C-alpha cells in the first residue's frame, strides 16, 4: 500500500477519525491526542497492507488497536510513581541505555526548528493538550497537530541516527568580517562579529542554502540559539531566506582558494609592470630630489620605498575614475553606507600582506604621515609597528631645524602636489596594472563565489582591490630586484606632509582618496 494514498485518506477523513476518538474518550483534549496517534499509526502501517481493497476496513482496526494502547498508556500514567532510587547492579546497563536514549532525544529536540520544537516541548514536557498548545503558542489547532505529527517522524528518524557534528562545532574556521562605512555608528552592527558564531553561520551557508536544523548539526549548536543569530543577520541583510526555511549568505567572502589563486595570477601580472614603473621612477629621482633638501639627502633605496605607496594611491584613483558606477556606496543600515565583505585568509600575514596599515595618519596638528606597512619589510622597518608619534614629531622638528640629517621626506602640501605631478606618468601605469588586477580578480571571484552574490562581485572587488593588493605590490616591487630590504632600523615606506587638517585620520586599511 502506498503511503501517499494513506496520507490522502488521513487528510480526507481527519474529521471522521476525530469523531471516532471523541466517541471513545471523555474529554475533547484526549480525543485530539488519540486522533494524532491513530493518524501516525495509519501512516506507519500503510506499507503492510497488500490488498488496497481491504484498506478501508484495515485502518479502522488500526484505530481500534491504537485506542486500546492509548487507554493502557493513560492508565499507567495515572498510577505511575516516580522512582528516584538507584537501580541495583543487575539493572545498571539498562539504566545507562535508557539515559543514552534520553540524551539522544534531547539532542534531536535541540535540532528541531522553532515551531516543531515549541509544540513538542509544550505538549510533552509541559503536559498541555493540543488545544492548549494552540492557544498558548498562537498556532491553529490543525497546525499544532501537523507539527506534532511531523515531529514524531523527525524524532524517530533522528534518534536512530549517529549524528556527526561538523568540524566547525569544535574548530571554528578563520573568518574576518570587514566593513568600510560612513555615517551613524551602530555598536550592535560593529560588534556583530566580535563573536565567532555569526561568521561560522555565514561560512556554512555560503555555497549551499541550509536550514536551521542543518546549521545546528554543522555547528554543534542548538537551533534555539541559532535562530536569534540568523534573525539579526537577516535584519542587516547579511543572510537571506532563499526558500522556505533555507538560508544563504548574502556577503562576498574572499576565501582561501580564491586568494591563493588570485595571488598566483596577480604576481605574474604585477612583477613586469612594477619593474617598468620603478625603472621609470628611478629615472626621475634627481628631479624629485630637487623638490626640497630633505628629498635631496635620501638614498635611492629610501626614496623608492617612500614613493611606492603614493604611486599606488594615485594609480588606484586613476583606475577608480574609469568605473564611476562602481563607486556608489551600499546602504548598510539606517544612517550608514559603505562596503561589507568577509575574509577567510588572513591578509595581514605573510610577505604578500599588509601588516598593520596603508593610508594616512595624523602625527600632531602640524603633520601627518602617508605610509604602507608592506609585509615584505622586516618588522623594524614598518611604520606603525615601530613608530612613536611623539618621538617622530620631535625628530621632524629637529630635522626641520637642521639639527639632524634627514631620514625621510618632509613635504609641504604644495610640494606634495608637485611630487604627484612628477609621478603622474607612473601613476597612470599603476592605474593600468590595477585595471588588469581588477579584471583578473572579478573573473576568479565569479568562478569561486556562489550565484547568490554574483551581482555584488564587481562592486566589492573594485572597492576592496587596493586593500587586497597593498602587500602583494610591495612584495612584487621587492621581487623585481629594484628595491632591497633595509639594513637599518626605522620605517621606510612613508613620507611626512604638513597640515593634518587637510588629511584624514588613519585607521586600519583606510585609504586617503
């Protein structure tokens, strides 16, 4: 006998089954409970019926037998006394087995979705009738019965399974949520990923939509705790419900596989381009030295390291001017716009990373620095790892006063603009390199990312490309052989400029445009 036919029979005769139950028990609530058990028994026994013509009579025998079992169980409940004494030695194994079943049951209940879980707890743990569950939880009586019926099947299947939680349940995968925003500060939003769980949810549901139950198994976290996290992620548009009960991440994530493949392609593109760019810059060093006495006193190597970052900044602006449609900021929440993305490969690490900072940062009210902490540089030569701004300000004053030899460029705003004008050709060449890197990154990301975030890819890659490539370009510049690692202490990839009022305060990966 086909179970589908049995389900159709139950649906068409539910009122009749309920009337049968009501005629045999005293209370309406008991009739509802008996109806549930009869329905379950009919569906479970459908496969045993060989002759479809005998089906109608067979189901009423099932109903009669179920009624007898129901009454026996009810009688046992009435006289059952809780035995809190420990079992004797001969029953220890049975007791342990029973406890294991209880733990399995609790495990499966913890994995249930909200509606199924609440109905089950109210009915079985709180002892409410179906009608009381309906009134308490606000579900229709029919839906309560449906949830209980479905839950019995789910629990029966689940208890017999050997659950294997996903690896993220005990070893969270690396994940960093990055938001570049402007506007009203929202501490809830900014601190959303201070906890591990939201990031693990986004990683788990990135490629394949998952139910709360599936996420619970993958992460080893009860559904009741995941529901609030998912609700918050949905509120901020970081995850979406793509089908009934199925959720998928709505965020571009720079995965390890993407980053590794992009780095391989990017290095091949960048090394020959940077060799040409640095060679061109080297041919202009004497012209740059003529700007002021501080530039004139520096060696070729110090000047080249100091000039690499501003050429990158200007080159990125050249590339950005070709894509005005990609510069529109997304709405993150009410009162704030910006860009969000996720990273699983820690870009701060390694020779291809940027260890702390790339951008501008105020020193005091008179000066600011433009710096990049290329990962290829030894730690002693990185600006933000070793620089004490108070000591640096004093060193600037002593240099300006002629009390010490210049160790870095110190420019006025006018001299900085003059420097940019001298390097405009190299900035244009850097812009062409960024265009190549942009096309490469987009092509790879469309291959690596799920279709659900496809429309975001070009925009996110465009807005984050300079952050993703700061360290890589520094590494490739070194690989050309035109830049060498310093043999002295102190930062090298920076210069000082007057007038902090015209500069932005630096933050991690903040780029001055």
